[in-house]
């Protein structure tokens, strides 16, 4: 995986505000905690069709996609699409955190009993974090713009260090068990996560 240059462009304030709906964390953020975007890339996003910015004094990450779309069909590379976001989280001295969840929005096209999936998985540095979320969408969701909260399971605390690297993989999966001829597609248009979506605790606390 090759990460692109750090994102400099941002989402306009009005658009960002519209994306910041709901929270999955406890809401508390210790003073001095902040995020820093290091880069992004992969087959579902690039600098021309993806806008990622950090807002609210470094406490919220918002990603807008125009190409994160998976389509079931003969091309296996199009059935599953992902965007990898490289994030640095700076923790105040004596604090560590547990990522609890995020929000995702998009549109699905599917019929019958088939389903498509929107997922988020996390890696800490080069070590797998067994934490993530997959949401399925069926015919009842087809054609409608949806927005969902994702709750990462199981929640896993990062180590007590000043800076933690998180690799976030936002995925769209339209592959169907009855073969590539089955009509199904999913497009993810937005993803956002805040430091208030983390559970913060003092180092040494369980």
C-alpha cells in the first residue's frame, strides 16, 4: 500500500458541519489531545476524488469520497474498494485512549436477499488492532442515502505513548455469494471520527 501526500485541502465549513452528526464516545477529551492527518490512499481514494480534513482544533477527522464505490461484477478489483487513512493521535502526558467508533454515510443498490457491506477496521502501527465494524445493507436500503454509527468491537486500548499511529481502512464490499452476475453496488460518501468517540483514561487505569 502506498500512501499519498498528506491532505491539505479541506471540506467547507458548512459541509463539515453537516457531516458531524451523532457521537459514539463518552464525549470527554483531555486538554491537549489532537489528531494529525499523515496521508491517505488505496484503490478507493486518491487526491483527485477524496477530501480529508482535520477540524475543531485537531479533534475531528472528516473524509468525503467521490470514488469509494464497489460494484459486483466480473472485475474482482471493483467488488471490494478501500481507502486507507494514516492518522497520528497525540495524547497528553499520562493519558491513553480506546477507539470506540465512527460514522459512515453512503448509498447502496441491491435487490432480493443480497446484501452489501460498509466496514471500518483499524491497525495500530504495524500491529493488528482486533477492532472494527461492518454494517450490512439489503434491499430495504437500496437507493436511499443512509448514515450509520459504527461501534468498534471489541474496543482495544492503545499503549500509553505520546503519539499513536492509527491506520484506518474504510471499505465498501459488493461481492455476492451467488456470483459476479448478481446486481449489487455500494458507495461510501462520507466517514468521520472524533476524539470524543474515544474512551480516554489515565495511564495505569484499567
